């Protein structure tokens, strides 16, 4: 007779074999059971999936693998190219860490993704979750995993009515995830738990009547699945204000824009931006900007404010168009460059900076190409 844990995994795996989504980092549905996905693909997908939904990740994953089809190509890649392909996914330290992990794999592991959780955890950016996911999915190691989806399923199945992020509950969930691992197909089992959380045991309105493990679910039995897990207390997110100076100068054949590279540490490290400074709450004057840039500009024009929210803070970027006096594109100290508008796509930009370029384009269109040089009459 099957134990409860065996019956749970049997039902879940049968559902996964039948209904799982076809995703580019998985082996196709219907593949032989002994076929495992490429460990490099699993590593890339797990890095991308942290804090990001599957539907968003799929096109990024395809583009990334198109540019860096192997660990060796990623290890040799220029960091700016890696960041550019990550542009829009956010949490850019994941991209830098992934490249650093690829370099370690090439240097210390003969180019092969390590199989054990312990060795995987020595790679930069690889924590308990990612190590367990790669070890189990790519190598079928009996490694448990707990991400947000798994935590929600476990909390409901066991009727845990406490905040799952609490340390004590996290430890409990990791223990439970280990206890319920089946004797084989650990990667498929972990994937099926995440899949269940993503498509059936969803945060709101879980679809319990069609759930393959509803016979094991204490929350469903008690009719309390909608209030588990306990919602997190909303945190107050501070608002940080920035002044962005989109400095434009007339080059010999096109307008040029001044951009600068951010510091190599901290948020959006190594990415590019228009000249951005903390706001002091006052409207900046041409003199203040000129002092900062070391070149004279006309009075700045506020063209809009771009809002951007992150998990722990919000930003308001006050965007000013600044035009230099005359054809003035002086050499700039530090990592600053004059570039044409169309060249901006060759630089990794954070999401708010992309929104700022969109704002500039809209302003340009509304103002009748004021931010682009006028073309001669059509022939
Ligand atoms: Fe989630 Fe409902 Fe299934 Fe329980 S029965 S695991 S609450 S979907």
C-alpha cells in the first residue's frame, strides 16, 4: 500500500506528465524519463526566473541562448553585452553573477556545471534554491527546493497559517520539501510542485476542484485555502527623487546625447544613463548644470517625470532637456560619451532610463522633431 507521501508524488507526477507547460529550458513533453535538460539551460532559466514570471522570461531566454549558446561563450562574453540582453528583466546582479558563475565553471570545473548542491553553491549568485533546482532538474539529485510557489503549496497542503517568510517557517518548509521528495524523478517532482503553484494553486482563487493533490490538502478540506498563506504586511517604500539631464548637442551630422556609465557596484551597476543626480527639491538652473558638466547649457526644460517602483523603494525621475550652447561636445571626464539617439540601443540601460528615452521620443514627436535635427525637404 502506498504511503501518503508516495500517493501525493504519484498524483502530482501523473498530472505533470499530462499537463505541464512546454518551456524552452525543459525537455519536451512526452520525452523519455531518463532524458534531462541541458544543465546550462537550467542554470540560465533559474537565474532569469528569480522574481520574474515565466511568460516574461521565455523571449529573454531564447535571445540569451541565441547570443551565448554555451557556458564557454557566456564566460568569454563582454559584461556590457550580457547586461544589454538582460535589459528589461531587472535585478541585473543576476546577469553579472551568471557570467561570473560561467567563468568559474570554465576555470574550475572543466566547463561542466557541477552536479552537487555543495559545489553549485560555491558559484556566484547560486543560493540554496538555485543549487537545489539545478541539481535536481538537470541531474536528478534528491535535493529539495522551496521557492514562492512551493512555499504556497506546502503551506496550504499542511495548513500552515503563518507568514511563510518567517525564518522558523522557512526551516519547516525546507524540511517538508525534503520529506516529500520521492525516491526517483526528483527534478520532475520539484518542477511539478512549482508548476502546481504557478497554474493551479495560485495566490488568488486556487483551482482546488481540479487540483491533482486536493485529497491531501488540509486547507482545502477546511475551506481556508483563500486565506493561506498569510499576506505579508505591506512595507512603506521610500520615494527617492532624481534629476535627469538629457544633454543634447548639435554634432556635425546629427544631434548627440551625453550619457554616462554608472559605478560598477550598487543598483544598475555598470549600466548607462543620461546624466542623473539626486534631486535637492529645487528646479535646477543652467548654471548649476553647467558647473556639473563643465560646459555651458541653455536653460533646462522639464519635459516630464518618470516613476519607477522597486520592491523596497520608489523613484521619481524629473527629466530635463538641456541643450548645449553652440556645437559643443567637449571631451568629458570619466565614463561619459556623446552618442546619437539610435546608438543608445547598443548600451545597457535600466528600465527607467528606457522610459526616459521613450519620453524624449514622445516629446520629440509632439514638438515636431525638436530633439532631432531637421531633415532637408523630401525629393
Ligand atoms: Fe492548492 Fe487547492 Fe490544491 Fe490545496 S487543493 S494544493 S489549496 S490548489
